[in-house]
C-alpha cells in the first residue's frame, strides 16, 4: 500500500483509549498490590509515549521534500531528486509498520488488567489406569496372575502473597489430592520393589477407595533478574516448606521420572537406592514433611543450581514420631541451553544421609550414599537418560544401581506425538545381604548375583488428553538369585489428563 503524503499519522488515540480503560482501576489504587501494578503500567505508558513522539517526528520529516541547497532556487514544478521518492516510500512504510506494532502494544495494555486481577487458583489433574499380568515364572505362588488398578491426582495451585519490598518475591500454595484402588501383580522376591509405580490403596486393600492429601506445601520464589525466553524463569531463589514429594525437587529426570507417561518400574522412575532400596524413608505413599532451599543461576548457554533439603523419615515422615535424624540431601545440577533458552539436558549430582532407615534385620540404622541423574536430548527425536546410585554406609539387599535408556519420538514413522521407550537396569546385591542369606547351601550362595531388568513401552497419543501405552518388562535373577527363572510382565496403561 502506498503511504499517504498528507498529514502525518496521529498516535495519541490509542493512549487516550488506554487512559479511559485504566480509569475504573483508580478506585482500587488503595490496594498496595494494585497500586504497584498501576505504577508499573504508567511507567510503561511513558516509554510508549516517548516512542510515539519520535515516530511522529520521523513521519513529519519524511512527508516534506528534501531541502534545496543553500542559495539555489528550485524551479517551479521541478521534479524531486531521482530515487528520493522510492527511498521515502520505503522509509514511510517502515515507520508505519513500527506504528502498527506500537499500537498493538498499547491496545494490549488497555485490554489486559493488572496481574493482580488475573491471579487465581490453577487446577490440573490426571487419572491413570494400568492392567498387568505376570507369567507363572515370576508369580509369587508360581502361578500367573493379572491385576487392574487406577490412580487419580488433583493438583491445586493458589497465589499466596507477594513480597514486593523484597525483590518482588511471590508465594504459592500447592495442594495435591491422590486417590485410587488396586495393589498390582504379586511377584516372587525381587530387588525391584514394584513393576507398577502407579498402584495406590489403603491398608484395607482394594475393598476400599482411598484418598489422601499427598502434598501440601508453600513455595516462595525470589527473582534475582528478569525471566528468559519462552517465559522461562530467570536467576532466582526458591524456598519450600510443608509435606512434599522429594522426587519433585531432587533426582529429577525428563526421560525417566513420570510413571503415568514413561516407565512403570520404579527402578527407572527414581534412584533405586532411594526408592526401592528404602533410603528415602518416606511414608507409605512416598511423601514426607520437610524444608528445601535452592538457588538457580540461568545463563545464556549454561544454567546451574544448588539445592539442600531436610525431610522427615521413618515415623517422622508419618507424623507419628520425632523429626530428629531426618533425611538430608544436597544436589548440584547443570543444564546446557538451546538457542531459545530451553534446556538441552540436565546433569544432577546429589548425596544423602538418613538416620532413620532399616537394616537387614529390621533395626534402625543410618544410610548414606550418592547418586547421579542425567537426561540429554540428541536432535529432535532422541532423548537419553541414565542414573547411578551407590550406598556408602548402611546395609540393604543391594548397594549399587545403574539404569539407563532412551525415548525416541515417532516423527520418523509419521506419529510425531508418539514415543517408544527402552530402559535397562542392573542392581548389585550387597555383600551384607550375601552374608545374611548364605547358609552354606547352593541356594544360599545363589543370592550373590545381580538382578537385571528391561522395560519397553510404546506411548500412543490419541488426543491432547488421552494416551495409551502397551508395556513389557523382563526381570532376570530376581533378588540376585542366579537360579531364579526370568519373569515376564505384560501391561497396558491408559492416562487421561485434564
């Protein structure tokens, strides 16, 4: 479109509309939070007004022909300097484009009320159901058995106060309700813990539908600079206190950390020594009261962070005993960044000590250890993971664990939202367990082996809310027993998110 050469475009109308749109908020100015929002909005308006004035001067300058050289008189009706008209038109088009963009910005400010007006509760949840069948070689009584279970989660997040005099810190209250039925298939003795990490039921068994407040905690976010690309948070401090899931804060993994959508066996969901090995010391459902402090420095090419947490263990995790000798865990993490600011992977190194774990004879003792959790993206479709854990003090059925695997997206075969996952695990039987189980017989010494695991799944993305995933698991040398037959577990998982 050829720009007009008449009067310059006026930019003051959108600002006037914005002033009218903000007028009703004057009554709320007594509210401290709203007053802060209005102050920030007015500062933004001043910047936009200055930019408007600069653009107006540019348009006025471009609307006039070039001045003649001093002392030279232009002939009546003389043509403009060759090439000047095209250059002028291009510059006017550029200025008009800037004006349109600025007008959209101003209109957006007029239509969007202060953030205080937008804040409110956020609710999300999921329901996952799993059917599994183990063959007779892996069944607890030497017979095959199949089980069906379901589990639901509802997570509610509420704004819980701003601290604008303290680096604009913001508080958030989080509550999670969990319910379900079904205990899963019955296996012969293994180090694995469970082949179905979604099971959830009360002590009364599947005759009773059960629900608990799984998490209830407060988080304070203290920003130290501006946010990053794609609304990613910037450098910050995070503080948490309440009843929490430790694995949401430590030992995280983008490829193997969600039993509702990734691997089902809990040796792949978390560090096996903390979870299957029991060093976490949490309640029967994996939660515990605690506190955690973290600092994250988000660089352009690398991000890093440090976290320290203390969580109730044993009876303290169940609110039924002292909080003394808690689980204490510290973590260092590094994360390389993509050009858009999102992480290409994460490398987490952590160490823990827990004064309320249980030894092989059922007595309380201190367990300590360290672990490593890695996830890495390769290209658009390959996502690799690996975990290593080692106990440095205390006794248990196994004292070292290595798990690794891959998830590959389905774009290669025309199913870009699907994925296939494969994982392998090795659990080394501890020397204390070998001594404890040895009785001089061949069967006793058979427990000196290494339990080996494999899991394979394919996740079908049916729509934005529903997924189906057939799953296969293989367990060899269950419980470290070299003479134990291999167990095969077949399953189907369905997940509904909302």
